[in-house]
C-alpha cells in the first residue's frame, strides 16, 4: 500500500494582493507612512502603544471591508485540501483570514492573526473584530490595558515551528506562493524541504530572494498560477 503523499504549502502577502490586501514590500506597501520599527516590534508597542493599536485597528477595519474577499487562489487551495487524496498542510505568513474564509482547514498562521487579540497578563487569545486601545479590557482576566495584537512582530518567535519542521521533513511537495523570501524562518523552509527530498515549486509574480532554491519557479499572478497548478495535481 502506498503511503499518503504530503503537500506542504507556504503562502505570503502575494496570494492576498488580488483580493485588495496590499503586499509589504511593494511601492504601496502596508508600511507606507510608518517605518516597520515604529509599528511592528515589541519595542514600538512599549514606546507608543496607541500608535501600534491604531495601525492594527486600521488594518483590521480594511480586512473587514466587504470588498475584501478570498480570490481564486485561496479557493483553489481550499479545493485541493478537500479533493486531493494527499495530506495538505497550509502554512501562511499572512495575518488575514482569507484562507479560512475560502474554506481551508488544515492551516497554520506562522505570524499570527489580525482578528485576534492576546492578553499580555493572562495569555488569553480572543477573537477580535472591534478596535483596541490602551484602555481595552481583557475578557478573561479583567485587566485593563493588557491587550495586544495576536501578531508575531519582528524579533519575536513565529508560531507552530515544531509542527512545521516535522511537516517539512515529511513533505513530498513544497510549494511557495506569493512570498518575497525576505523573512526567516519562512524563507528557509524550501531548503529544509529540499533536504528532505521534497519536490519544490514556487508560484510568484516576480522572482523571489529564494527562487534559485526551487526546482521550478513559475511567474505570474496567483489567481492564474494557483488554480492551474491545483488542476494539475487533482488531474
Ligand atoms: N500573485 C503572486 N505573487 C504576487 C502577487 C500576485 N498577484 N502580487 C505580489 N506578489 C509577490 C511579490 O512579487 C512578492 O515577491 O508577492 C511577494 C510579496 O512579498 P512581501 O510583500 O515581502 O510579503 P511576504 O513575503 O508575505 O512578507 C513576509 O514580512 O513584514 C513581514 O510579517 C510580514 O508576513 C510578512 C513577512
């Protein structure tokens, strides 16, 4: 009997670009008007928590705009998980919820989630649709001013690394979609998967920093490349 094939997929900002969520490192990148160090580090939150709350409140409001919807690439990956005989694990660097809305279930958010808060006192993680500020109250412990975005900032440890490392060691396919390969550890996943013998494929608009590490690299918009690749896999 054949063992089940393992497909591990990594996504980045590029998969959500055609849904209207701006990428990080483009001309109209998300950081426009802010230096990354001013909004996405623990030091920034310590120095100016109101600014950091405001920055994420704006991003959350934008994500909740009804115009922002999963696109054909998100939907194709959800379909792959449902219809393929393979075991499909989706790892996303994105903090949006477009993979969930498209129907993906076996999904890990490496860099956290925009629609969740975390209490710095009791550690409670809670769904979050409203705005937060330095006077928000933790629903679990009742403390005021202890909520922060449930986001992995620069200098913090990404989530789920042990599970991801085991999955990469067992991967038959590693596919990276819409990521520039600038941020580690995600940028190193292709090497781990390659060493484990996986077939590696990159689907991206432009060549990434790590394109040379992939056996195959296809250039184009995710809404075209991803459904086409999923159709190939599903035969
Ligand atoms: N289809 C496919 N790829 C696209 C598309 C598209 N429509 N539009 C843009 N891209 C590609 C770009 O060519 C680029 O290589 O997506 C990539 C986006 O790169 P970044 O903006 O650097 O985003 P990402 O790689 O996800 O960033 C990684 O950096 O700031 C941190 O934590 C943040 O998770 C983020 C991490």
